[in-house]
C-alpha cells in the first residue's frame, strides 16, 4: 500500500499576508472559473487567503476595507500570484453608502458578483465590566451590522435577479460563552442567526447563505489580539483535539467549498473549522485576564 499523508494534514500556508509560494490543488482548478467574489476585509489575514485561493480557482475578486493602501498592496500581490483580476476598494462596512459605492464600482468593472464573503471584523480582549458602551456597539456595528449591510446591498443590486452565494465568517466564541469576548461572541452569534433568516428568505431567489466558524488560526491578527502566542506557550495546541491551530489556507478551502457548486444543496448552516477546539478548550478567566492586562500595559 502506498504511503499517503494523514487526512488531517494541513495544506501549506505562510504566516504573513503574502501569497503562498506553492499551491497543491485539492479541488478542480476551474471550480470558480468566470465567477466574481466580493470579499470584505480581504486585504489581510483570513480574508486575504480566501481571496488568493478563490483566484487560484479562476475567480476574480473585489477586496474592500477601510484602508485603501492596504487593499491596493494586497491586490497587487494577489494578481501577481494568481493571474486573475483583483479590484481593491475603500469601504467601511458600517456605512451603507460607502458599501453601495463599492458594489456599484464592482458591477461596473466585472458586470457581475456571484459570491459575497462577509469577513471584515473587529475584536480585542476586554472584560465586560471594562467594555465601554461604544466599544460593545463598535464591534456589533462592524461584524453584525456590516454583514447585514453588505448582504442587503448585494441582494438588491444583483443576487435577487441572478442568484448568488453568501459566506459569513463567524466564530465559536458564543458556543460556550468565551470570557472577555461578550462583544465579539454576541456579534458572531447574531450573524449565525442572520445566516438562517436570510437562507430561508432568499432561498427561493437562488441565494445560498452559510456561516463558516474558524477556531484559532495561526498567522492572523485575530489570534494575536486574543493572546495567541501566550496561549501557545501555555500548550493550547495540546488541548485541541487535532493538537494544533488551524491555518488560513484550511479556512480558505472551507470558504471555497461553501461558495462553489460543491455545496449546491447547502444553505442556512454553519461549517465549524476548529479542529474540535470549542469542545475541549478551557475557558480560563484568570489566564485571559493576565493576557488582557499585559496588552493594556503596552
Ligand atoms: C477595550 C477598546 C479597545 C480595546 C478599542 N476600544 N480598542 N476597548 N479594549 N482593546 C474601544 C474604544 O475605546 C472606543 O470606545 C471603541 O472601542 C471604538 O474604538 P475606535 O478605535 O474608535 O474604533 P474603530 O476605529 O472603529 O476600530 C475598531 C476596532 C479596531 C475594533 C476597535 O481594533 C479595529 O479596527 N479592528 C480591526 C482589526 C481586527 O480587530 N482584527 C481582528 C479580527 S479577529 P470609547 O468608549 O472610548 O469611545 C476576530 C477574532 C474572532 O474577530 C475569534 C477568534 C478566535
Ligand atoms: P484581520 O486580518 O484583522 O481581518 C479583518 C479585516 O477586516 C481587516 O482586513 C480590516 O481591514 C477589515 N475591517 C475591519 N473593520 C472594517 C470595517 N469597518 N469596514 C471594512 N473592513 C473592515 O483578522 P483575521 O484574524 O484574519 O479575521 C478575519 C475573520 O475571521 C474575522 O471575521 C474574524 O472574526 C474571523 N475569525 C478569525 C479567527 C482567528 O483565529 N484569526 C477565529 C475565528 C474567526 P481595515 O483595517 O483596512 O479596514
């Protein structure tokens, strides 16, 4: 019998916001040929890798975030690595006008948008009692309201008449009430609810809506902010059933599955990609408070 890699072996990834130096296709390279994806927060981290993997499968992309320079630099790298088009646009998902302008520019450029990935988010560690009213609201505005804004605008401008797919990047934080995360956990839980509501309401218009909930993912701002290096030092990986953090390419492969015809009968659900993490990870208040107070001192 020939030796095969383990079936939980992660694909290659790089920790930084650079494209992969090599890529082994697991799916058909033409899976998204002729498609166009609008990816919020696509200039960094998980969103950047989703853009790259979609483009490697034939898709053109629009990447949108507040910082035009960031998405413009990302777009150059993505186009050079994949040979597909990437349109970088400035937009704040909290502001419907700026998103509407971005969607209109995307439609002028590509004449279609097939896929929306709601990936933009904001997060930090903070105990509920120290969280200002505005801090809580800010995270809900970016994550939850931003997801609704982009979904509604794309539905009205294109999906209602042509069908489409929405992939909402959420998290498992609310499943067991993660400490110091009431803002992000509440925001992501609301998005998971929105996924079901919109899947039911927009299914007849041939719009599929799903969530993808990553666990701890290496090489991301999210993990850095949640004390990733400290958690690693405390042996986080040994607590995760699959004994390691996930990587951005793995999450991009999940998004590719949900966005593509492979998931043609999948809607209204959440794909958890966390190595089993939420089932076993301890919810350590004092250790989390230590990470938070060390971040406060910086
Ligand atoms: C407590 C904080 C804070 C912090 C900001 N605030 N940072 N409160 N701890 N570390 C408060 C501010 O004091 C202010 O409240 C309010 O939040 C809004 O802050 P602004 O800086 O004005 O907001 P804004 O410029 O809109 O920036 C949003 C942001 C910022 C979320 C605060 O960090 C950001 O832009 N983040 C984007 C990148 C990011 O977060 N990436 C990680 C996503 S990962 P007051 O009351 O003073 O006005 C992720 C992981 C999920 O989501 C799960 C992982 C397992
Ligand atoms: P990241 O690199 O910080 O990505 C967040 C992106 O959102 C940034 O590119 C940011 O760009 C953009 N953004 C933030 N606020 C915005 C706004 N108001 N309007 C438009 N764009 C905005 O973080 P990440 O770790 O890769 O996280 C990506 C997604 O995965 C998030 O939804 C996060 O919640 C989720 N997630 C991550 C992990 C993890 O381990 N990292 C785990 C679970 C879930 P600008 O600053 O330029 O606007």
